[in-house]
C-alpha cells in the first residue's frame, strides 16, 4: 500500500480522468439527442398545426397537403441525420 494520500494516488487520478472524459462524452451525446428531439418535435407540432388548420378550413388540395406534410417531415429527418 502506498504512503501517499488517496486523493493523490496516480491510479485513482487516472480513473477519475477517464470517468470525467466518459461523462463529458455522454453529456455531449445527451445534448445532441435533445437537439434532435427538439427538431423532430418542432416538425411534428408544426405539421399537426397545418393539418388542424386544413381540417378547419381547407385551402390546399389534398395531394398538395400530403406533399407539404411529406416535405416538412423529410426536412426534419434530414436535419437530424445530417443530410442538411
């Protein structure tokens, strides 16, 4: 057993550094996933609002509405997957 204080133990310091690095990486992943969920929720919310408005008073042909909805959702997927 080493005579140095536990807080100065090189093995412990290395483990703390490794775990800190892993924690930072996990926190970056969580932030990215939150951003992705935000993009997807925004797309879904705006699409629902469009559908609701069209149900109340149709201003688009049905096929145009479907194309518009598809475009909104495709854009959101592209943003999240990095294609845009």
